[in-house]
C-alpha cells in the first residue's frame, strides 16, 4: 500500500494545478503570464531530466537535444507541411521519443562519465547540424506564424507539465516500473540476478524523459515564433535543468518542481537587473551545483524532510512494550550460547 503521505502529496499537486488553472482569470498582464508559462516549461524540462538522472542514476548532458528536436519538428510540420498545431505538437513528441530510442541503444551501454560525455557530444553534433542544414534555416533560425494569445500557450504548457507530472507519478511512484528503475540505479548486477533487464529499463526511462522535453520544445517553437540552434539546442538548457533537479532533490517528482521554481525565479531577477554579466550567471550556476552536492545532497526537499523528522517527538520509555505481568524476560540467544560454552 502506498503511504498516506504520498497520497497527500498527490492531492496537493491536484490542488496546485487547479489553482494554477485559475491564474489567467486573475492575472491579465501579458508579461506575467509569459513569465509563469516559461516557469512551467522549465518544470517540464526538470521533470524529464530527473527521470533518467534521479531514478536510474544517469546524467544526460544532452537533454537539450530533445527539446530542440521537438521544437524544430513542430515548427517544420506547421510551416512546411501546414499541419495544425495539435498534430504537429504530437508528432514532435513522437520524433523526440524516437530520437531517444536511437540515441539510447548505443549510449545506455555506457556508464558514469562516459554516458554523460557521449550524450553531450551527440547534442553538440545535433546543434552543429542544425547550424548548417538548409531546412532548419541554419544560423538564421526558423520563424513560425505569430499567434498572440498568451492564455492559450499558458494552458497548453500547464496541461503538458501537469500531464507529465501525473503520468510520471503513476509510473515511478505507484507502478512497479519505478521500483525496477531504482533497483537498476542501486546495483545493475543485482537487478540482473533478480531477472530484470537493465538495458531495456534504462531505454524506457530515456524515452520517458525525452518526450516531455520534446513537447515543451514544440510549444516553445510556436509561442516565441522564432527558434534557432542556440535557443533550442544550447548547453545552457541542460545545465539549468541539472541545477534545478540537484537543488530541488533528485529521485523525486516534487523536488524538481521546487528547484525549477526557485532557480527560474533567480534567473528572471538576474537577467532583469544584471543581464550584462552573463559569465557571472554561469559561475553562480556552477556554485549552486557544488554547494548543493556538499551541503544539500538530497536537495531542498530532502532537507525539509530531515528537519521534519527531527522535530517529530521521539517515543518515550512508556511507549515501549514491556513484559506481561507475572512473567520475566527469558535469556536471549547470546546469553544462551555463553552458558553453553561455560558448561
């Protein structure tokens, strides 16, 4: 049975989504709607990143490739093939999943830093190809038809992120699939001994992490009306997603949400007042990762759980079960063996 605390957190997530759905009815300022929409996008990227990093222990430094693939696939289908946005977006998610399948077959046989370097190299190759390919617009980028309806993109991005959260909640926290991934993360050899196939499980997790990123990229392509290799395939996308997951708490679903909100709020304030110091922002991101690993190994969420556990009252002596009236505790196994040796 799932603990009650998990059910309460799920109920809390439903309430949060319900409140978020009411925001456009209260907030009519386009600027703030765009800010919140972008925050949802980063939550989706962080959730997808955490599927592979938190539940299987594989750091994917090429996570931005799926975001860019989804963005370009959606934009090209809308502008060149004249597909409607819903079909183009769904196709972009499928293309992102297929890209993860093709990339995961060779790279998921690697471990540790070798996997991280391989995914980073593939993402860089995809970015360089987008820079020279003619159908992507090269360095000039690709434009989509403007659709000036911030409420529409708000609800689409919120729907994708909410669906991602609840699907991942079921698969990773309620279904056996999540336990299998954790078994692979802890010890692959032991998982094999239990009859699990680590390669297939990691491949499924890889696809599961790529599809939300591709869908967010597809919405981003039509929302901002312009995409290029730097904005959709840049390293900073994966770097920020990594910071959000590590800072919030890896291997959870609530942690990446918390980390994404906090880091995105800091990012927005930084670029509003210190946009001329881009290098300083990168230094701060690196510092956050280092400090989180040292002082917050379980992230902000893990720290909150530890503090709550410390504040919980410890059971007193009266709560410990004692011997029944009229009976005395018998000797334990250690005393019995000692007496046998003396005899």
